[in-house]
């Protein structure tokens, strides 16, 4: 297989995964988008966390809310828990890395807010601790996972939503998560503007 054939194979694998995700995740993504929009419309905020590529996705999502996605609308309150290096390193140094998100959730989270957490395996220790902290503080969880959902899937309550990418490959899972983020942003935009009048539950 030459380089061009390999690139084509990667595109084909990604498209096949996205097609499976569309069929299996459409309802969960729609519910999550409306949950986020309704929370934001009610004056609540969104916290987001993840590690590595998932940290970048968390920051991507909050930047789309704080600034804009595709429609003009007011800035929306969203905080990525992955970006403050002084906070992250001080918590990791004084306690341990497993607490870097949970301590921020307890400080910033209020009942009615939402935690968007991303973990391709569903087993990231600091994300699991963030979920525990979020439940203690009365936050709903939207979890973007992959594979079998990991331990995170078992921690979710009835009001939480898991969006599980149908793949075992970290790269394919992250590609699905990227599109899910854009779907959520689109649903929020349309729910919060006049264009969203026809969006139902």
C-alpha cells in the first residue's frame, strides 16, 4: 500500500465510522444539544474537561460558545478546565493529577450547570473524579466516550447523557467527537435564536 492508498484508506475508515455514529448517536446528540441550550438559556454555564486531544476538544467547544459558532448571538458562559496551567500544576503538585478537574468543578460548578467531559476510553481517572464532583454539586453530565464507555458509562445518572463513538480506534473516536461538538454548537445556536423556533425535544 503506497502513501496515497493509505490516506484513502484512512478517509474511508473515518467515513464508515461517522456513518455508524450518525445512525446510532443521532438521538443522543439531539438530546444533549437541547439540554445544553436550555441550561444556557436559563442562565447556567458549561464546564468542559478532557486529556490530550480531548483537552483540545474541550477547549474547542468552550471557545465556540464564548465567541461564536456560525450564527451571531450573545457570548455564552463556558469554561474549559484544561487551560489554566497554574491551576492545573498547583493542584497536581499539592494533591495529585486525578484532582485537577474535580477541584475546579467544586469551585466553579453550581446546580443546573453542565459538565461536558471527554474520554476516548471512558477510564481517565481525573475525568471520573470530575464526574463525581459534578454529581455532588448538582451538575448534569454529557460524556463523550468511545470503545465500551469504560467506567465513566457506569457512573452516569438518569439525567446524564453518554455519546459513545462506535469505534475502538482513538483517532476515529476523536474524529466523531469533533463532529459531535459541531453538532452541539449548531443545535445551541439554533435553539437560542429565532432560527430555533422549530427545534423540538
